[in-house]
C-alpha cells in the first residue's frame, strides 16, 4: 500500500508521496498525505510545505484501476486532501517532475504555488478516460491559466510542457538543476515573503476569447461525434464562469460521476489497460535482452517503404532505403521531403529538424547496400516469389545476427523464414506489419514466427516503442489479426450493396456507429485495384458453392479504382477527396444483384452495423481460439488503431461484450441457417452458452 513521508529541510517540510511506479492516488495514499499535512501543520519549526511525488516524481492522478470499484468507507480520498491543502496556514508548494496529470494536477492546482523541473508535462487527460476532471480541475485551471488554455487542456486532454505551463501561469517557476533543492529554496522565499498566499479558488477566471466556447462546441460536434465526455468537459469549464466556486465544484462532481458510470468511460478505461497489457508477451520478460537497433534498412520504396523509412527518421534512427527501380527511390525521397516541407509549413517541426530527419535517410542502389543494418524490413509487392527472392538476397547481404522482417499484410511469414534457414535457425525472422500511411498510423502488428527468438521479439517490441508505435503481437496466419477479420467485414459490404443498401447507406451507418470512415469511402481511398488483383490471383481457391459478390470486381473492370482514378464506389471531382454518390454505381450494383437473382430491399442502419461487425466478432473469436491473438483486448487495439474502430467503444470485442455474446450468437446462428460465411466460431458458442464474455476470458488468462 502506498504512503507518504515527511522530512524536514530546515524550516521546510517536504512531503513525498510514495506509490510506485507513478504515485497514483490509490487507497491509503490520500490518507497518508492528510496525516503528513497535519503533522507538518502542527510542527512550529516548519514554515512552508513542499509536496512532491517519490521515485521519478510523477503524479499520475487517481488510481484508474479503482474506478467502478467500491472505495473503502472511512478511507480519505483526494477530495479530502484538496481542502486540507487550501486550509493550510503554511504555504504549500507542489514540486513536479515527469508527469503531473489528472488528480495529480488538481492537487497541485489547490496548492498555493507550483514549481517543476523542465522536462515535466502537466495535463488533465481525464477526457481520454471518458469523464471530466472530478477534483476541481475544471474550476481551478481556468482561474489559474486563461479560459481558452484551460478549456483546450481539459477538452482535448493534451499535455503541456513545463515552459509553456509557466507562460500560462500554471507554474510559478521552472527549476533548473536539482528539483528538491530548487523547490525548498522557492518555499523559503515564499515563507519569508509572508501571507497572503494565493489560492486558485479566490481568483476570477479570465475569459480571453469570448467566442471560445462556441468555437469549441462546433469543433467537438465534428470531431467527437457520439461521445459525451468532451462536451461534458466544456460544460464544466463554462460553469467556472457562471457559477460561484463551490457550486461549480459540486456540479463538476455530479457530471464526473455520471460520465464515470457511462459505457464510454468503461470502454476508454478498458483501452487504457489494454494498451499496457499488450506489452506482456509470453516468453518475453524484463530479463529478455533486446538488441540495440542503431541502423535500419528498408527494401522497397513504394508507399509502405517510404512511410516506414519516415518512421525511422522521425525516431532519429539512421535508415537506408533501397529499391530495384531507381525512379521509385527518387520519387520516395521527393515524397518524404515534401512531407517534411508541409510539416514545416504547418509549424509542426522546425526547418533544421526536418533537414536532420531527411539526412538520416540514405538511398542505396542495391540490396547489398543494406549491409551493416541491425534490422531490415522488406516492403516489396505482396507476391510470395518476389519476397522469397528478396529474403534470400538479404540473407546473403546482411550481417550475421541482423533481423529480417517482412511488412507483408497477408503472407505466410513462417514460409518466408524457411527460405533463409540459417537466419531462421538463429531466430532472426519475423513480420512487422505497418499500416498505411505508416508514418501516421499507430498500429504495428508484430508477427511472431515459429522460429523467432525471444531476443528478436523483445528487440522489435522495444523498437516499436521508439518508433511511437503500439505493437500488438500476432501469430502467423493469412492476414494475421486485422486483415483476416477485415475479409468478412468487406464481404458483407458487397452483399449488403447487392441486397439493396447504397454505398451512402453503408458508410452512414458505420460512421454513425463511430467508425472513422465508412467502408466504401475507405476502399476508394486505399484503391480497389489491389484487392481486385488479389481476388483474381486467388480465384482458383474460391469455393464455387458459396455466395460471391462481383460488385467490387465490376467497379474495377470499369476502371473505377477509387480516388486515384476519380471514381470508385463514389465519384470525385478533380483534386477533391469528397465522395459524391454516383447513379452509375447504383445502376451497376442493381445489375449485379439482378444477375444473381437477388431481390433488393431497404436495409436499416442497425442491420448494416450488425452484418458488418458480427463477422468481426466471430473471426476475432476464432483468432483467440487458435492463439493467433493473445487476448481479446489485443484484437480491440488492432481495430481501434489500424481500422478506425471508435476508441470510445472500447474495440470490437469489448463492444461485443456490451451487446452480449448470447445475443450476438443468436443472430450469427440465425444468419448461418440461410447464408454462407456465418458459422459461429467454437469459442463464440462456448462463451454464449456459459453466459460469459471475452473480458472473462482475458481475466482468466491473467489469472485474475
Ligand atoms: C483522475 O485523476 C480523476 C480525477 O480527475 C478525479 C479524482 C477524484 N492509475 O503508462 P505506463 C500504471 S483520472 C492506475 O506504462 P509511462 C499503468 O497501468 C487519472 N495505474 O508508464 C502501468 O502499470 P503496469 C488521470 C496507473 O511511463 C504503470 O502505471 N490520469 C495510472 O509510459 C506504468 O504506466 C491519467 O489519465 C493511474 N492513474 O507513462 C494518467 N497511471 O506496469 C494515466 C499509470 O502494471 N497515466 N498507471 O502496466 C499515464 O498517462 C501514464 O501512465 C504516465 C506514465 C504518463 C503517467
């Protein structure tokens, strides 16, 4: 159980919160802080109090794991600590290091002063967990920083670096050098200055931009569709201006509690822990050595290779890029440069930074040029013979011990490993499946081959973190986690179109559900030709007795490859990415349906959502049973971070638990009676029969 200690530094009492690793306000911690505050208050030799986090100094706020669980009666909470600080007749100075977030910042805002070391970031990230700050943050922050700064921090949950926080008045001083020494010196100064010592509650909020609430409301209507928390945050900050302080605090608490109990918050908290859980991989522990990756190389300078090279440069890792087509290499470098130029123009990075990143990317003409790299990723066309050839050449060219990874999105990486037996036996081959655009998308599926050594896996997982990626480990199968599930989703899109839904109906139903984009618009963006080529190549594998929709093939036959040809499921004006419904497509779909003898009907949004998402749930269950996905929450992360599934719904498996697996099973089993592809997964059968959910499965696997 965490606690807090009191030390005396001359006339300054230093309270250090001790609850590793991030000093969350778990049960026992607020009580310990209260006791130390009382002790310091009663000690006549103490003139001022410094309050800080132990270890690396973080104050991560409330204990997220406790939300939704009963808090022991008689145990004080953060909401007891804050008034005690405000009542203190001795000035209390928060000394911040690392992160000061959520309830941590709320506690600091209740102190008379705040100092921090330069690398500190402060923020109110509660909105990312589905609720507004609940310990006064929405009332105190706008009284300390101006209203528009406070509003942006609370509504978006962004962290502000110390220097900026000081500019906004959130910090009274940024300390260079030793934080404790600096904080004690600051406390001595303020104690010597004597009272009164300022409190946020006594200040009046400064409305620096009268239009800020309306502008933010409009922004949220577009950006936070379907979510409650961002708007709740806005409403609470508005109350800081319209209500007396104590009334604002009371109302904030009510809103906080209502949001906390919502499905949205439950989902977002699930994702928070899912992201941390994903790092736990069987056979890989803290003791597993990860090799340093000081130099990387990418083979294939197409869209994916270009994006992946950019990821490395962004992370400060020197990377060589090669392609058998010199023209492609030149185009890749031009695209990377232009990407950086546009980021400079938008003020995202400085010119020197862009140049430094560009300088990290070295084009090399032949694959032999990748020698010396610690890790090479092939990102050539999705054709097995080509990849085999590349693997063999790389095996000969690379240093012993170098890792060779394939960026394949479907192919058998175990088979690829077999083409380079020496390296396979050394455990140095796996898959690294990036998502397009690779420099933007957060997901990285790490495909664990049968032969990959723990060291190789640990190396790639550590590398993923350096690249700013969320790594999810998947086993080898056709399409791994994400793309294997995608197949059923896109198949149902085509079936629904034949049965009477229009592309607009399908897309509107899915964006209405919360998907970042509708599947038809996504297909147009990604290009329909790639999957068309694949379907043609795999035609001989198709079961002729099963239903097949030719809708997408027909579009491609008419040269409608999506945005790049100005037409796909929609049409596009030159230079525009706005999808425009196209009667030609409606006619084409009706024609295909008529050929297959399908009677068309009107299809509602609920049915569209079920027909697209239930196949995901069913396939997700198969992936779990087969051990391709380690846990249901990993499947959630894949769909949130790779396919635009709404984070605030917690991912597809979490969402399915909310619907109820028995209900989903019933629908899947009913559809199975009349349509192909709906056979319920054995795991779905079992869980539905037992009245359990995927979360129960994950919990059992964690041993809890
Ligand atoms: C709040 O404060 C509500 C108030 O407004 C109202 C109250 C009345 N609780 O991320 P890491 C765990 S809401 C419980 O890997 P990093 C985390 O699960 C809270 N556990 O490290 C992990 O455990 P494990 C508002 C927490 O260095 C371990 O600590 N605050 C909490 O990459 C290490 O975490 C937030 O939203 C927590 N609050 O990043 C901050 N925080 O090792 C949430 C962390 O078992 N936290 N853990 O997997 C973060 O953003 C990051 O953890 C932080 C450190 C930036 C602090």
